[in-house]
C-alpha cells in the first residue's frame, strides 16, 4: 500500500482477526494464514476507500511516464503481490513467507516444513516461477525470477509499531480501537467465510481446464519433433565417431538395403531419441526408380490396416534417401502423402521401404526392403562431452534425459554440482535458455533451472548444461590425470555416456578401467565410456595422459 495510514489500518485489522481467532487458526503455517488474511483486509480496505474518496490512488497519478527502471519494477510488482501470492498453494505460500518475509535460510525452511534442503529449495524455486507467471499474466513487468526474489526480500523485517500493537491489543480484548481497522477486520472476516464456497467452485473449474490443457500439451509433446539447426549445432561441442547428438537426443540410424533380398538383422533403439531412416541409393533398377513408399508399423500389425500404421509416407521423390522419423518431407510427388507420426514407445516394430520403378517400356516393378527393430525404454541418461585442457578452466557439456515420473506437470528441476565446477548455462532441447535460480550450501551449489514449457506427467524431459571444470594439473611424472565419478540417485539406474577429447597431440598413458575404447580423430584422441550404473552405484573413470613431446612414461 502506498498510503501509510491505510497500511497501518490494514495491519491492525489483520492482527485483530488473529487475536480473535487465535484458537481457530488452521494448521497451516502462520505466515501463510497472515498473507491470506491480509489479502482480504486489503480488498475490503480498498473498497471502503473507493466509496469514501471516489478517486484513484495517489501513486497512479504520480506514476512516471518514462521507461521503467528497476525501481519502478519493484514498485509495480509490490502492488500485485498480495493477490498473486494468494493464488499459490499452502505449502508454496509457506515457503515464500518463511524464505523471504521472515528471511529464513533454506535449511530453516526445510526444518520447519519437515523436508530436505533440496526439496525446500525446489519448492521455493517453483513458487517463485509460478508467482512470476501470475504477475506477468496480470500485466506486471517482472524481468526475472531474481528481480522478484529481491522484491520479496525488501518486504522482510516489517512489523507493527509499539503503538499499533497496543491498539491491536485493545481492540482484541474489547477495548477502544480505531473505527477503520475494526470495520476492515469485520468485512474481511465475512469475506473469509464466504471464500470457502468460492474456492470450491474455483477448484472444480481449474480441474476441468487442467484436464483439457494437459491433453493438448501431452499430444504436442508426444509428436516427434525435429530440433532446429541452431539447437543441433549447439548441442555437440565437437564431432565424434562414438555419438552424434541432435538437440538433446542421440541420432540413431535405421538402414535399409534394396540391393539384397536377404533378411536384415533386427536393431535395438532407445526410446525418445532422434530416429533417422536411411536407405541405399543403388538398387539394381536405381535409374528407373519413380518413387519410394515408407511405412513404420508394429511388428505384429497388418500392414494393410491404415489404423495400425505408426507412420506412412508415399510418393517420396527418387533423389531422397534419408528421412527423420516424423519429418514432413518436402520432396513428395503430386500424388504423395504423409500421415502424422505416432510416438514410438517401447515395443517391436518393422519398417518397410518400397521402391516403385518403371522400365523403358513402361512396365512397373516393385522392390521391397523390411527392417525389424526394437525400441526399449531409456530411463535416465547422462551424456557428457568435453575437451580436456591444461593450464586453464574448460567447459564441460552435458545432456540429461529422463521423463516426468510424477503425477503433476513439472517446470522446475533440481541440479547440483561442486562449487569448484559451477554451471554456466542451462538450455532445453530446442536450445532455448532456461532461467535458473541457485543457492550455495557448503561446498555444493544447488541449481533449479526452469523449463520454458512445463513437462507433462510421463513426457520426455531433456535439457543440457554447461559447467566449468578446473584446469588439469601436471603430475610429478609430467602426466595429467582426469577422473570423473557418477552416482545415480535412487530408485532408478542411469545410462552414462562420456566422450573425452584430449588436447591436440596428447596421448593416453593409461585408463582405469583398462581397455576403454578410444579413437584418433583429426589428430586428437577421443575416449568413450558407456555404462548402466545402478542406483547409489559408482561409475569411476580415470584417464592419465601426456602432452606431445613429453617424456612421461
């Protein structure tokens, strides 16, 4: 409130209600109850003020017309905080109240709520994101979550003066109190009683809307997407013979051969990756190929049944020999057509490629190649690629894949790393930056990146992070050692993939485990590790290498 006297009246009214209902305050945390009660008092006070004065508030008349500054952002946000906070859930209001209005640490919030520090930090981060979205939907400029957190911190430490406390005490015990606070308290009390019926109606309405929105988003998320060129380029720091990424997905190839009649062996793919279908361009009648037809269907389905098709494209022009699963081909004959691709969940499938040819006398012939393949659940996956460097810090790029295992939409993640290896940036699979909050506890930094679009329950969840690694230090024997440890949290295992590229000219002295796969590409050694690590298991890799010209053994 911008009028000090009105703010005093509202504060008195809130504590009058508290004093009168001390024994009936709900079991939720007190600051959350105070926030909700304050909202009703503010609403009633403004209604009384409008009837009495019939003019706009003083701040609206003196609002600066110049470009908004950070000070104006704070002032603008503060006006809408009460109704916005009221839209948060009880535990979210509790977390916001304790962390910012009471200036408690994350550890103190966790202790008060009976949860872990990381869980408390997630609730705080998620609440800030949600609060910011509510404010933006009301037309309030909120430049970042950090700005909102700063505004909330500015409200901490406020309280009633001694004179105000005496007035509140007198009113609560039946003594004389100011008419305005008492009237506000009575009006707000009535609104609080009425709100019980209002909230039931709102809850039912929100449930219906959530069901519709959830269906739409699930369908959108399930449709195979082609990551943008920019995202594909940003997702892989260097070319590797071991792995190729498109966005945050591993490119997995399905190759068909029209030059042979022999059955093709089945291949196994991981769910929710980038499936690229390729076929050879030199069948015996290649010069006469008029078009290709491609079909993907469950292994036991009837290929003649259009309802059983996962994806079908007809009339592919003869110069096309590669398609991404779900891609909308640009080169189709006038009679060609493509159906919408269905998600390839875990299961057995077949791909059938038909080449339609016309010889010199106009005789049509057909060649077919069929490839069986299996799609398996990928679970949790971490893919890391880094250029090891000596004498300076260096970036390490990681992709994390999982899916939303909860029953609610997910918009905030938890990520932690040692303070010696801070995160530089987070981005979703389309290359869009993810706004992030962070907090350091001891020697660990806890990050909470926010998805630009919430992840629906059961939908794939992918993002990449770049962290700074400390420089490699030379050992006494003139070698360098790099060690990495990966420990998945329970209850799920994790597929771990690491690709390390040594400095130009460097060579491997030893690895632990021994015989770790390695290849030389453009004069640089690349080392590859892939392993399924059980929950609470430990995957350790140690690389010992020497620089070019070193005499180390």
